[in-house]
C-alpha cells in the first residue's frame, strides 16, 4: 500500500477516524493501531506477517530475560543470542542469494572456468519489505535494555506496535524505542497546530515525490541508466544530477508523509533529512542525510567499535567498517558495498586532512564554504552512480559516457530543465525559510489550509503517472 495512492488515503482516513474515537480507551486504541499496521503490511504480502510477528515476539521475550538476569555474563550471552537471531533472519532473507552468487563467482575466478551451479540452493521468493528497518529497530530496543538505557517494556501489545507502527514500518525512519514507546503510554492529543503540521508534511512529501522525484525518474534518470550510450555527456550528467534529486525527493518525501501521518495520530517522529546537499563535508552530509540510519550506525556500530578513541588508524578503520556495513545494509550487491567504501574512504581522508591543518577560528569564508559544498555534492553524485546502477559495468558505462564531453541535448526539453531547477532551488533554500513557510501554513485558518491542500491535490493529479511509482527505499 503505497503512500502516493488513493488506497492509502482511504486506509488512513479510516484509521484516523477510528483511532481518535478510541482515544479514551488506550488498550483498545493500541490494539486497533496494531491491527491496522498488520493490515497495512499484509497489503504487500500477507504471507510475511508471521515473520514480523515472530521477530517482534522473540526480541520482546529476550529483552525480558536480559532485564531479569543479574549476572553480566548471562545478560551478555542473551544479548549475543538476540543479535544472532536478528542478523540471522536478515541475512537469510536478504543476503542468502547474494552469498551464493559471491561464492559462485569466486570459485569461477580461481578455476578459470564456470563455477558450481548453486541455483537450486537459491531462494525463490521476494525480499520481505522493510525487513532492514524493523530488524534494526527491534535490535536497538534489546541493546538499549541491555545497556540499562531504557526500562524493559512489559506490555506485549505496546512492543508489537512499536515494531509494526505503519507510518515508519516499511522505509523508516528508524525510530528509537525511547522516543516511541512512551508515546504509546501517554494520552494522545491532536491540536490545530499539530494537525496543520501533519497535513503540511504529507502534502510537501507527496509533492516532492510525485512532482519532482517521479517526473525525473520517468523522463530522465531511468532512461540514462538503462540506455547510457544513447545520451550525450551533458545529458548523462543531467541524469546523474537528476538521480541525486530523485532519491532525495523520493526518500525524504516518504519520510515527510510518514512523520505527518504519525503526527495526525498523535505520535511525533523525528526528522530524517535536513537539506543534505547543502553540506560542506561528507561528515556533515551524514548528519543531514537519513539521520535515523546514520545515528543508528554511530551508536550501535561505530562507537562500540571504538569510535574516534585510540589512534587515528583505529578511527579510520572504524569509519570504513561502519560505512561498508552501511552500504551492505542498503542492498545485497557489491555496488552498494563499494558505495559504502567510497564514503568511508573519503571521510577517513577528509578527517586526516583536517587533522593535518591548524585549527582555524571562526566560520570559513563564504567562497570556501561554496567551494567545499560543490566538491561534497559532486562526490556524493559520483558515489550515487554506483548506488543506482545495477552492476559495476553499468556504473562504469555511465562514467565513461561523461568523459566523451559531448554536448548535444535533445533529451533535455525546457520542462525537464525546469523541474531540475525547481528541485535544486527548493532544496538549496535556507532551512529556516522552509520552517517559516510551514509555520505560515499552520497559522492559516482552516478554509485557507483546505484551499491550499486542494490545489496540491490537483497538482498531484496532473503530475502523477498512470501507475504509482514505488518508493526507492522499499527495496531495502
């Protein structure tokens, strides 16, 4: 059930009305939201409902066991079991076929001929949607209980809803238990301000997704990456820029709809993007892009590995491991691993360069910030080529086409250029200006808000394709 469909609009209207009718009956409301969340997930493939239910139940019981154990050694053993179970499920569904293909390729390389035929061992069913997201969320809960950072959740119903809450279930944000679980206990409330903010976020997210992201995907990006040699270097460069905008508008648009939907149900979720292409370094980029994942990797992988404690070499090693695993988290392909390698290696080099220079007082000059911003953006775009391309050969074909320096551009009509310019212009606006626009919308009387939302709906209808385009991060 895609956010950018009428099916979701009808589903959410029913959930919104029923959940507020049950607002005074906390247990009934939570049970209803859990049932609605499972129905939402079953709209993709109901056969995987036992997976998310079993995964949640196992972590719920293991957290109770960890909390009850007085011995640090016993608690650690139960934690190891939790990590093994969660990563085992994720590894089986997401990386089993990838592992077999890798073994086949390695054996073939050393033999100098065909490798073993492992097709009979490969899984023949689809990857469960959202498994990377709900696995990380459930793991973070058990780890936090083990660290004594949060109290154990004794309500089975509340914990099942924490994992399955439909706005963030399929593609995040990855919500921390300390943020979400207490809100399920509190009395829900929705005032005019929160309602206006939720509606603004949903409208803004859908506009980003449909008007910019989907249009660029269908009219430029997919064509460039599918038939690279049919485009000039200038058109190919536009395709790379287009993908940078597409993936941002697609994923941040999903996040906006998720946060807005949750807000209309009385639940607040933290922002996941903050104008990432305004960054002047890769470190800043990862503080602005997919914030819930980058902070998860920092708190549950980078810091436990040692973080920036110890020698510089250990810091660079920890950066590289974190980004390599972050790349692998995105998909079972060596192109994703290489994307993580690029980001990890560049961040390590950037930190080494910074440490070699004397620390300057005060902010950098404007020209310097613009220069580093352009360097950062173009490196991110370069890495996106490997993220988007299905194979290394495709990625190298795109990069090779850029070197032709050809400039004919019949595939860049004025409307397409206008959408590209609109995407970058809105993204590069100061975030404070975006916040002011949001506040102005919230302050409007209800009829004015309704008129603007009606105009947004009309624009969405005119800009939408015949079939709803799935969100990019659904595949992860």
